[in-house]
C-alpha cells in the first residue's frame, strides 16, 4: 500500500521528527491542531517519521474509520526532511521518490544569483 501513491487524493509529510509511539488519536491531533489540516479528509495520507529514518507511520481516513500504517525498511533509510516543523504537501512523483530512498526536499537548494560575479 505504501509503495505507490495511487488512490491518494493528497499526501502530506509531517516534516521534522514525530513521536511514533503515538497512535491514531495522537497523530490525528497533530494533523488537526499543529498543522491546521482536516484529519477526516477522505483519501488524504499524512506521513510521519520518528528519530530513526528507517520507519514511518501513515494515517488515512477512509470514510468509515482511520487506517494506521507502519513501515520499517530493512536496508537503507528514508531521506526525511528535518529542517522545519510543518506539514508539506507533496506530489505523487515526489512520494514515489521518497519511498525509493531519494531526498525530495533539498537541504541546501540551488538558487539563482541576482548579481553574479563578473570576473572569473
């Protein structure tokens, strides 16, 4: 289920570190009160990562109840963005890259120089 993004209307990453000991109610409270999102938005996946980047939890409302997903990979880690403490919406392509171990939010993004140096 977590290997591809098919069937999800929206995907949010809880950027930073989340206490993965939390269950459905605790994670839904984070979605509602910390990120100001609706945890009851059907087919919207919210992903959380703890201190260890080899495991994540997902929370999704299916219309009749919550589904709590937990994934721990054996080899490698998720390249989870840790700099901010907010929810970031990602596209399906970014989700697939994240699930394959790629970094989707650059720590030091490349920016265009407004005043490039004239001499080389």
